[in-house]
């Protein structure tokens, strides 16, 4: 809905409600009408709640007239005969104004539910109270002035999930289309595995997608223009038609051949280097490919409705064969992106604009709105793990939406005929990125151009200008390179930068390639104990060094292990002590899904940080739907001092040491379940003396019975008469000699009857599983006999007594474990170097 349309519906609303206003009969209808018909909320009954009950300090029940959770607004509605400035007698005898009554309700709510804004209303006036300034005067909107001051109540609305869901669905469908075209194109290349051919097909796909979007968004002049041009060519001439089109899109109007076919000359000059490379290998097109492009992609699908934020990730994974094999299309949800950008900067910017809307003097509003727009145009962002550009793209979209709102405040509904280059302040060159994958860089640039086009159209709808989008004037700053090796100063001067954000790769310490391990070592040069750090730690250290002596604020999505167990002290001590970093906000562990079918979700945290001298308005810890304002956030993401627990091999006090279980490294060949055990001893009774109960955490917790061949004391004569056992040993040997096994494992093939690590106890012991569900109050533990073999990585406490059992299962020890243990996903990971020894 543009400005004129909004004014019209606001005026109609005012006329409908003049002279009406019974508090009991009309309150809910009034707000539902306002939300749906003026502010475009499709299902207002689900957007606002009425008559929520609250308990006051006297244990009496009261009811909140209206509450909007998405925007944290509490509404106190009165009848049209009430003066909003005068007190009303309450049931307890007190005399309270509507605002004081609302404040009483607010005080009884959980902190995360307390309102950012309070609105009191009597059908004739709206009083808007900013709870960041609770002692200031309210902004007042009269019903008859709503037509001209509707923007002040835009604090009621948030972009609905309905539009996001629609854009996501369209983007996924677009990804499927691109995937079909890609598969058919790849078959046409002479050598589909040739690096140049693979690079070419990626660039060809990017160009086709841009053309599909440009056609439907009207950038080519009219819808259907691409289809109409290509439809004149059969499959034999389709390749040349595509090549001619790309050439013309890369040629300025004044440089074109005057004798070109008119169908080609209608296309505009694009610029932006998208069509510049003439070395892109373009294969021949089959009849099926022609049909996919003309009918499926061009004619039957509307590309203008895609979300550039979602589609960038979908597009990249669609054309990444490895990701497609792993389960389809990957993308970062808009909701998850906002978990970073909202607390990092967007919430503050939205609050700043909403405060401007509540000002009373039109001249002041115009001045403040213009200053706010200039501020938006001055902010510089860096994503050093840019991928397909989704964080940068969503940030650009949000800043442009705010800019459009600011434009509305000071442009009103004026017609703009000649804007030059100064109307839009937010430009693509404010957004920098580093990405190691060359194709992802191309996708990121295209996503940003599509985002720019969409917001350009929205701006035109607001101010009715005659601006032209093409040729592309903005240049993106997405650089191909390894962020852990590149000097970030060479990308963007830190004196100009405001925010660093991103989603570095999810590689745990045990999965790092030798090159990645070398990169981490280089970033942490001079520090010890970094061998167990996840890959993301490199981005934290690079950012922390880069932002020294600046006010830059940072936030990264991270594997949650950097806030748990041994990694905390190893990673955070250098950041806190040597680089003076502090944590500004944090999301505790939550599930981060890439959207890929069948892919395991990653358990992540989000951490916002900056120099200790950088001022932040508040420190916030988010835990699912609850948020808490705190005084300090330590690396364990709790409101406590920065006391970090380092790993220790030996206990601090005189207590018994935990023993890690025995490691088979046998490919499962020395293990038997209950049925296999029964068959084995039936066929080979003499083996029974060498079969021991094997116990892992899963076996212990789920009462699962397993056995292992424990052949430490077997003699050659005994083994000679045990063919089944010999076959098991031969299978172990073959497993350990496999080509892909490390040399250490291959050497173990010389003793295939033995476990790699023998830590079997000869006395009674207390068994402690390494992993346990986070839903349990206690870690299950139990006493076992020497007939059991504890398997690595679980633990045994030799000769344990009820005293040790009592200490280890105590509330105090469990609280210690929950605070400082590592995690696997969200489950507790017990440790003999932190939890037991410290």
C-alpha cells in the first residue's frame, strides 16, 4: 500500500468511527478494523490479543485491553466519554489515569513481555508513550488527523510472516527450476568435468537468472520481452541468440551497431560487469532446454516475487553438485538472519525512526528524517564469510525499507520528476564481503542487484519519480578470497566500518583439514592450547584484532562448542585479556537449519561483541523466546564474571582419577550383540571365556547388551582351535590395512586381536557415560564389575565407593557440569579434564 492509498483508508477509517466509542462493545472491533484496513494485517485476530489476564501485587486479577506481542505494544482502551489525562477510580480505590493503569499492568508482566510502547485511546485520540522515555510527554494523534499522521502508528505493525513464507516458497521453486536447467545444460558440455566448463555453466546460470528476473520485474522495458525475443529461435539457433543477447546487454546504447535487429536493440544496457566476460563457454541448446527456458522459466513463473535473501543461498546450493547430493537446497532463513542483525543494529535504527515519527512539529520531523536517511547512507558493513550474500542482502533490504519510511516523512506525496543521484542514500557500495568460493561471489552480487531493483521499485511507488534502474550504477564489494588469510584492511578501512557480521563455516576442531588447521594456527600465532578450537574461532580472532581502537560492533553465528568445555578458556582468554573484547549480546544454543532435505541441524549460538570501550545501550541474553537484560555476559553466555575454566590432566584436589575407556578401532569386528553372542558360543564354546560385556553410554542408559572379544591373554594353541575367532581377527586386520587408514592404524594390523587402547580395569568401578541428554537432571552412573569393558570415550572410576557416587551425582556437581561441560548438539558431554578435575 503506497502513501496515497494509506491516507485514503485512514480517512475512511476515521469517518467510520466518528461519534462511536463504547468501551465494552466497540473496543475490539475498533482495533481489528484499524489493523486490517489501515495497516494491512491480514489476520488481525491472530495478531493482537484482547483481555489477557494479569495478577497485581494484591493478587487481584485484571485484564489488559490489547497486547501486540510482535511489536511489544500494550493498549489501554477507554470509552469516548473518558479524558485520557484524568484519573479513573479503580477497584482497589486508587485513582489512576489510563497510562498509570497500563503501567501497573506492565509491572506484572515477565520482563520479555513488557511493552516498548504503551498506547491509550478513547476512540477520539491515541496517546503514544515511549517506554524508553517513560517520563516524557506522549505523542498525541487525533482521530480526525489520522489521514495525515498515520505513520505515527506504524509502530503497530511488523512485516508479516505471510509475505516471508510466500517469498521463501517462490524462491525454492525458482531454485528447482534453475536446477533442472543446470542439469540439462551440463549434459551439453563436451567435458562436463573441465574446470573452465564448470565455471562457465555457473556464470551462464547467473546470467539467465538475472534475465528471468529483469524480464518479470520490468527492467527490460516490458514483461515477456525475453520470451518474445527467444521464441523466434529454434534449438539450432538458440545458442547464438543467447550469445547475441548477452553481448547487447553489455554494450552501451551509443556503441551499438545501428543495423542490429530491432528485437535486440530494445534491450537496455545493463552494466555491472555481469555480461562482460566474453570467454564464458556456452553449449548448444536442446529442444528440451529451449522448452525449460521459454515455457517453464520465462513464461510460467514470476521471478519478480523471489526473495533475494533466500534465493541467493538456494541458487548457490542448487548449482553446487556436492550440496545437491547431500540433500538439496541450502539457505539461511530470514528469521535466523534477524537474530544477528536485529540486536546488532536494526532494533536501534527502527527505534530511532519510530521516535522521529512521534515528534510533533512537521519541520522537526522533516529535518530529523533527512538526518536519519543520511545516517543510513553512511553505515558500512562487512561480512567476512559472505557465502551467497544473504546477510548483506537482508541488511540492504532493511536499510532501504527504513530509508523509504524516512522519505515518506519528509517528501510527503510530492511528485519527483528530476532526482539526480541524491534521493536514495543507501547504496550497494556500503556492503563489503569476503568469500572463498568464486561462484558464491557471483551469486551474492546478483542477489544484491535484485534486492536493489526491488527496493528501487518500492521507492518509485512512494515518491512517484521517473528514475531508471538500468544501467546498474552501484558496484558491489564482494571479494573472492580466504578471510583467514586476507588482510581485512585491504578490503575496507576500519576507520570507515561500522559493523561486522556473518556465518563462518561450521567445522568442528576434529574435522579440520590440515590447511584449515594451519590457518587457525596462523591467526592465533603466539598462543598455546589452540589445537581443539573450532574453525569459527579464526573469525573471532581476526575480527578482534581488526577492530582494535575502533567502535566497530561484530556478531557471528557460531558452533555452540566455543561457549562450552575446553574451548572456552583457549579461545576467549586471548580475546578478553589481550584484546579487551566484551560480549554485547548473545543467543544461547538454538537449532540452525540450512533448509537442506535430510541434513542434520547444527546447534549454534550467536555472539555479538566489541571493544570494552564501545558503548552499547544494553546487554541482552536471548534464550529461545525469552530475553533478559543483564549487567555482563561471559563466554559461557551467563550473567557472571569472566572466570574461565581451563582443562587439567590431574585433579586439583586429592580425588581418584577418571579413566577413559578402551578403544577397539576394529571396524566393529570384535563386537557382538546378544543374538550374535548366543550363536557364537554355540558354534565355538571355548570362546566364551574370552567374551566380556562391552559397555558404552548408549548401552548403559538403554540397557542394551553387547559383548566384545577380549583376547589379551589368548595363546596361539587356543586360537588355533577357534576358527570363528580367527575369522574375526582377520576381519580386524583387513579393516586396519585399508588404504584410507592413517599409518598409525595400519601399524595396529600387526596385533589385530587386541584393542588399540587397553584401559580395562581389574577391580569394581563406577561407570560414567560421556554423553547424556540435556533433559536429565542427573547423569546416569552405575557400579560395574571387572567383567565389563568400558568403551572409549566413556569413563571408569576404579574402586569407587558410595562417597564418590554421592559427590558425583550431587546437585552441586550436576550444576557445575551443566555450567562448564562441553555439549554434543545440546546434550551434556562429561569431561575428565574439566568437569572431574577442576
